[in-house]
């Protein structure tokens, strides 16, 4: 068996892992995840890179969850000739029916906006491009097959798949693949996907897996520890209270799936606990709105505390003013609000969508605050804000950053170093090989060392992008 890493190796985005196995006397290819690279000019180049083999030669794809950095290039793969099945959980499939069309729409909208500005002589920098169309998304959605958590599904003779709950976002899964190659002992390959934090809001703790021969483990926060939930709540209360006292707005860039719902839960819970007063919250993302409704549909998959808090809000709707913005005109009207608003909008890394407009409007005013709640990739606008730049370029124009920028890491949907180690301790004996992926170089390297030192596991590899490894 061979694994080749086309993304999320030495970086966080672009998760794409090719697996080659020998079955019935011939090599067979499949992919685990097929995600979009995000953040800067290099990401665009990588998204356009061809595979070293034809898309039609890939037999199937296993998708761990719906986030675009794991799923966002699937329509391009299908348009290039991939005709096989894409396996995911039912909740992931429902989310993808929201995310993938939105991704196509944003790409086209960015291109059309840039073309208009270029005609007016107002565009500076590299032109965006559309990787796929809405029609190609519809074709892709027809190729999905869903597999419930805990169900063992034989994809083809010699390969069985089981999804276990990763506790990251709705529908997120750890992919357990049992592979029986020609003339070899059966091997179990475990692909962690993105592992959630234990005790986090909304999602249950990630499932533990007891046995594996090969493990791919994410390392987004493999070199650090998150603040506790109580410390995170205190920090959130302090930022919101001080900004409201200054009569400013709070802008929260948030991934439409997972993060937006977690933030809403926390804000509702803080009002319920009387740590915050009545709040005026606008969720300005059609995709986040749809994902929030979908979360209600899969209510039973949430943890008990979250179910209780949302039930309290249903019984006390006057506790806060929560509005979901539907159309563009309503979104533009938010620009007239000069204070007292909490605006939650996508995208989470601030690179596209309505959040860019809200930042352009709110960054120049010192009484406002921006709360960063998730990972920001190198090259993204969100990363620039985290790095405290004095000005940013939005829509081809420079915008001064006078608003305060607050990074609240305790809201992450990813396990920290301790959480990742706890998950690995679930294996009864060391796997033969461990690949540390989905992390920036310093994070992956630090976590690989941590595995060797604390777990005394020997064969721990930080793979290089495009390299192939025998397993």
C-alpha cells in the first residue's frame, strides 16, 4: 500500500490523500478527502495543479467532513472525469448541498466583481478565477453515497469502510478503512479528519479507535494548548462588554458550518447565565442560516448541554434579538448601524463573502472590535488581521485597521495538543506508522516530537507534499 500526500502536508488546507492498493492483481487508487487550498497566491496555483494520474482512474473518494478545505475541489475532480462514488455521513452530505453551491457562487461573484472593477480601472492585484460552476456542483452531488456512523460498508472486495464520530462539526467523521491487499495481511488505516475538542460546545467528544496499523492524524494545533471554556467565556464577555460600552460594533468572521452555531450557542448561554445583557445579533450568511436550520434537523447529534441551552432560548425568545439576514439589501443595511451590533458572517478566514464588506465598513473605526475565533491560514486576510497589520487591501483599495482585533483560540473546533494526544492514547498498541498532517510545519513537527517523546511511538512521519510513502 502506498499513500501520496497532495495537500494538508506542511500546511492546514487542501486535504487530499491518495491511497494505492493492490487488489485482484492490479493497482487501485482512491482518495481520502479532496479539499480546496486556501490563503494567498500559492493556494490558487495548487488548486490548479493536475494529478499525476487521470481522474477517471480514481475508484472512489472517502470524505471525512464538509469543510471546504476537505471537500472544496470535488466538483473540479468530477468535471475532470472522476465517475466513482463519494462516501460520507448523511449530515455531511446535507451540509455539502449548502456549501458546494455557495463555493461556486462565491468564486463566480469574486470574478465578476474583479472584472467590473478592472473595466473601471480600479482593480489592483491578481485576478481571481472560478474553479467550477454551479452545474458541475450539481453533477458532483449526484455521486455521493452516505454511510451512517458505526455502519461497516464494503466498498469493494478487499476494502471496508466505517465512519466514527470526530466531534469536529456536524457529520464529521474519522474514516476507518480495513484493507486486504493481494497476498498480504489485512491492514487498518485510520484517517482522523479533523478531531474536535473534548468537552466543547455542540459536539460530542471524538470517538476513540482501539486498533490501527496506519494512522493519519491532524495537527492544526499540535504545538499549543487552548484556553479552557470558562476562560474563553470570560474573554468573550470582556470584549463584548467593553465594545458595547464604547458604542461600537463587533464583527465576528465565522465558518458558516460549525463555528457560527457554536458562537450562537455561547452567546445565548452567556445571556442565560446573565453574564451578558440583551444582545442584538445579526447572522449575515445565507449558508450559515441554512447550516443553523440543518443543525436543528440533526438536533439529536448535539451534546446534552447544547440541546438544553437551545431549548431555553426557544422558551425565552425575548432574551436576545437574533436575526438571520436573507438578502443582499438587508446585508448592506447593516453598514448603517454605527454601534451596538454583533455581526457574524462568513467566510471564516475573511477571504470571500459578506464578511469582507463588513470588515471594510467597520475596520476604520477604533470603537469597533473584530473577534477571530478560528484558524487563519498563511496569506488569508484573517491571518493579516491576527498579525496586527496597520492596513489591508479590500476590493482593490487600502483600508486602515483601527478596530481592535481579538483572537479567542478557545473557540476552536480542533483539539489542541493535549486533546490530540488523548485521542491517540485510545489505541491499545502503537500503530506501525503515524503520519502527522494538516498543520503548519512548526505545529506538525512539534506534535510529531510530542508523540515520540510522550507515547514512545517510533515510526512517526511528517510527510512532504507530493511525496509517496510505503505503508
